[in-house]
């Protein structure tokens, strides 16, 4: 059974930093990618960042410069460093994975809540 488990969310103050973690088990995603999405209250889920096995990284324009995605030393782990948090970053953050180009984000974690208070 494939599982993606996120951790690291919480309630923080405007301007604080957080690091989210995601660990996958049950299969490897070598050749594919892992990424982060988020869903704010009343809004659709949106792409945040992704990192491919090749090392190629992509960010949503809204988070460039404040968010950093990276792979862990343990295979199939990924982190999201979030700096200078803003109230508009409040959302449930989901880890996702895909098995290769064109395969789609077929694997999802349960999400971790990030709440930023002003």
C-alpha cells in the first residue's frame, strides 16, 4: 500500500518559517516527481512546488523566493521550507507524487494544516 505522510504543519505568526516534510512508502517514485499543493478555505487546490528525479524544480509564481522544495537523504522524502509566512499562506498543504512525465499526480497524502495568524 502506497502512503504519503506529511508533517510539520502548525499555527505560526506572520513572518515565521516552517518546514514541511513528506515521506512516501510502499513504492519508489524514482523517474517521477514529488510535489506540494495547497488548498485554502473556500478555494481550489493549487500547485505550489515540485521536484523531479532529474532535479528539475518548479514553483508557483505566488511562492517563488519564499518557498524552497528539496529532497531528503532518504529516498522518496521531500521537504518544503516556507519562509516569511503570510496569512494568505494559510491552507492545508498536501504532498503528492507521480511516477513519470504524463502520469499525473496519482498519489496524495492526507494533508497538513498551516495556519498563519497576523
